[in-house]
């Protein structure tokens, strides 16, 4: 489907928006599902990277973790004690203990015992390991040659006791962990034990940010119709926190040719633009995508703030000759842009990196403390803080405001029509740790 072709009317959307044209906005849950599918499609065929164990913490497995060896790789002693052969009492061999990291120097014959350390390979012919605290020794005796030391067990000896048999934990080739598992310190330890020097992880999605608009300042105070660029400083770190490799943040004026060159010349997996997605006199994103032969996957979402967001696939020329790339067009208002990040960019990046379970940011359901006004037809995303197991909505939640989201630890998903006190809502986490005890510096600004 090309930009010149009308998008289908999403289920539950209005039949038109005036002038008899179909309403192109997609329902919020479906828009996120489209983004997940787009990311998964783009991931197909991407080769994983081999990352040394010391650099893999926090990443996800791009492939199942298969054991490269039996664990343990040989029969090992589970305790310090004696490797004994046959029934006791046993004559203690004095020609060396069996130590971890060394091949057995002494192999007990029937009726013999040899000292053994925890983790040491068990000598061939060993019946069991008798723990040091479960045995006693004596010099000489009728059953021993003159001067020999006898070992007596203080409790019943069961064949195989305190021996970890080869392959007890796994056999070579067993799947230890599935693809998509987050690499924790414990996973690193398991991978090392299983024979890995490096782990297969997805390549980080490459992102380029294009901040659009003649009205934006990069320093100083607003003046003469110019305002500070809030999105340039925010989007790069936010996308980095989502696991992206941000190649650059570029500022482009209201110039269609410059925007076309930037979009078509980008080598990023995902291009993120800010502003220019509506129908104003200098909103060039749709025209540039049409000229570039892009395919619109989402053109407007039934969500507030952020309704005029979009997702497009940037087709290679000729088609099928290059990697699949996408563009997410965010609205220019700051909180609306955050809404677009969580609705389209985050689910796409999560799926592209192979780190998700299907729907992007997994939301927790939390009862809302106060009534939240809703839009008659659209989903609302409202900044909240969690207090005492409840989500407290923050007042500064207009499309152009960042004061609320700066104090928030999540965004509540408010269904059309709003939510009553105590109603459970999905809350989307933000990609940084929540400060449970911090009180937002907003005065009496809860709704």
C-alpha cells in the first residue's frame, strides 16, 4: 500500500473526518500491534552479534542457549572426603590426594580409599565418596598390613553417594535457556559453565533523529516567536534507554528537500522525526514519504495526546534489495511526542531487538486513585506516579507539557470515557528506575 492509496478504516473509528474522506486513525492497541509486527518483520534475516561474556550483561539472547558440554563434564566429588572402592573398611592409599583441576593420580582398588577434594574428578572404580566428617581412621589392625591406615565409615555407605555424575545438570546440546532471555549475572555464570566465551545477542537497532522546525532554539531563552527545542535533548537518551544505538540527532528546518534528502539518505534502521505530521503549510512528512515511495502502516492513532503520529516502511530501491527500514513520525508537541514513542517507537524497537513477548512495553494493571477524565472516543495516556499501590494522575498532562511526565514513573492508559476511582488501568513503565519515595515538585497538582 502506497501513501497514495487510502488506508483502510480501522475498526471502531469514525467513518469519515469531513469531505467524505475515510478516517485513517488506527485504534491505539492495534497501532502498537502493527509496530510490533513491523519490528518483527524487520528482524527477520538479521544476523546476531557474538558479544564477550563481560559485555553481555543486560542484553537478550538472540538464540537459545544450548549446552556445549555435559554439566558436570565428568563425575565429580560433591564433598571433601574419601573416594572408596568396594565395601569397607578401606586401606588408605598414601600416594596422593585427588584434587580439583588435576587428573586423578591415584586410582583405588577394591578395599582402598584415597583422599579427594570437592570438585575433583572421581577416579575410575570409585563406589562412593565418604565425607570427612562421616569417617574415622585408625592405624594398623588385623585387616591391614603393618603400619597401614584403615578408614571406617560412621554411617551406611550407599553406592554413588556424594558423587555428581557426568551430565547431572544437562547433556551437551540441551537447551538451557530460550531465545529472548535477559542476560543476568546468573545467566553469565551458566553460559560460562556451559562452555561459552561469548553470547549471541541481537544487533542494537540503529536510530537517527530528525528534529524539524524553523522555530526551534538550541540555547538561550525563547524570544521573537522562537522556542527551545525540548525534544532534541530528550529523544536521544530516551531511545538509548530503550536499547537503540542513536547515530545522530539532526535539526532540519521547514524544508521539504532537506527532509527528503535526510530520510532517503539515512542508514538507520529507524528514522524518528518530530513535527510535520499534520496538514499545516510546512508539514512535509507525508509529502516526503509519498515521494520516497514509502508504505504507510499507521497514519494517525486514536490516542490523546499524539493523534497525528505515523509509522511508515521505507522501501529499498529496488524493493527487496536492502534491509527493511522504518520511519516513526512523532507530533511536535513534547508530551504528544512521548505518546508516540510509547505507542509506535518502543514496540517496534523491542520487537526489532528480539527482546519482547509480543506487545512492546508490558503494562502492569494498577488501580487509579482519582477519577480521570477521558476522551469521548480515543484512548488517553496520562502521566502518573505510584503511591501505596495506586496510580496517582498528575495534572500537567497537556500535549505541550513536560512537567507532568518529568515527575511521573509511568503513563496510565485511560480508555475512552475515562476511569473512576479504584478502576484498574494499564500503566506503561518508563525506561528508567522509578523513585517510589520521591514526591513530584508540583504542589497540589494531582487531578
